[in-house]
């Protein structure tokens, strides 16, 4: 009898604990939604309009360089992914959600910048986010318009594989062209986001484009995926990377890496090696990484030594007038291209 009572008590406790966890999760979700909306108040109608504008860009008719400025598509990407980027640790090792819980107002320079931002007409949340971006960095998504430009240039016919799917920019671009997209990511929090994208944005595509567009997501460590199960004639990705001694960004459910060497050996090198091995002959391999990561890949001898092309990305500098410590130093980043013989 005592055992039965104990079991019933445990069941009630388990049920109560589970209910409390669900309520806590819903409360956190509501809070993060509210914060993200206060920074960028984007309605679905505005996001849908931006998605249609992205779709309307036709690089086959007008050879326009988009590497300097590429804002079309950013609004729809922010609509779906901003709150998750705010939960991602920057190179300073803190996320926006974590930082706002600190006593940042007691930091004289940060509070002074906050007041300055308010004086510029920003809302309190926008002013606060501006402080975070300046002092701690921001997690940016890959611009959908640049992805579309690249897809148009190299014209994949079968599918695009992206082993660091992240914040959806490359997926959105593939959808507008009706190219099947295969995304890999460990951040399972993004599963419902990608499901929403497919459910809400697919109906906005013309019938012919929608018929060929398809989004397949696998939430798993890319280094452990069997790529022989997929057919693709283009790889295009922009993986996380180290800046000096730490990753530039650490998102939810990301495995821990002790060092740049550990990251390369456990994630980057096997992912590159395996995705290239199963890329169709004649296919395109494209990866956006900083120069030091590119040199690591070359030294590992996991891709052909000859690069077919490289396209520079113009990254907005942290300081409007350049780096005050090293004014002559200009950060450069490229999309590197290989063609598989």
C-alpha cells in the first residue's frame, strides 16, 4: 500500500513538474518575443512583402553587384530568426538576453551610450540593443539577397546542401528560386521556425516555383550525417568560426569545442570532407569563411588546391570611421568556390 501511495505521489509530482516546465517555457518564449518585437516590430504582412521583393529580384536580367549593400530579404529573415539570434552568445561570450539581466546600467560608458541612443530617437529597447551591439557584438544572418545572387550565378539544378543552416538566409533565397534546400543544424530550437517558414511562405510563391521548391531540415551534428542519403549539386554554407581564442558565436544546443583545433577536427574538417565527397560531379562547392579558416581548410587538404573563384563580402565595420587602434587594417571575408570535376 505504501508503495502504491509513493507511486501516486511521484506521478502527481512529475505531472506538476512537467506542467511547471511547460509554463516556464511559455513564459520565456513570450518574453523573448516581446523583446524581439520591441527591437524590430515586424508584422507578418511586412515580412511577406519583403519575401515577395526578394523573389522579384532577377539577376539573370540585370547583372547587379549586391556585395556592397543587400537589404532585401533581411526583414523576413529577422521576422523568423531575430529572437533566436538574441539568444546566441557573441564573441564576448554573452547573449543579449543574458546581458540585459546584468547590471549594465552601472557601467558608465554603456549607460552613457544608452542615453545617447535615446536622444537619437530610439526606443528604450532599441537603445539598449544598440549598446549591446557596440560593446558585445551582434549575431548576423547571412543575407538572403547575396545567397540568391550566388545561386543564380552557379545555377544548381538538383539541390543545395547547407551544413550550417543557421538563420535561414540561404534557405529563403533557395525557396524564391524553386531550388530544393537541404539544411543541417544542431539547434533544435529552430525546428518549429523552419516548419513555419515552409507553411507560411510556400503559399506566397508562384505555382511553378512552389512545385520545385522543397525544404528538408535535419537537426543533427553535421559531422555525423550520412551525406550519401542526399542528392545535391551545390554546397553553400557559412559555418561558425573562431576569432582568436573563441567562437564568434555560440548558439543553443551547439556542441562545446575546446579550441579552434578541436572545432576544426571534430566539426569543420569532417563536414567539409564528407559534403564534398558526395557532391555531384560538375557541382559547385561554396563556403563563406574568414581567411584564417580558409587557410586551415587548405592545409588540411580536404578540398582541391585550386579555387575556382572567390567573391568578397563587404562586412560593415564596427566603427563608422574604421578601427581606431589599427586604422589601416581592413577586415576581409570571402565566399570561396570550388568546382568538382
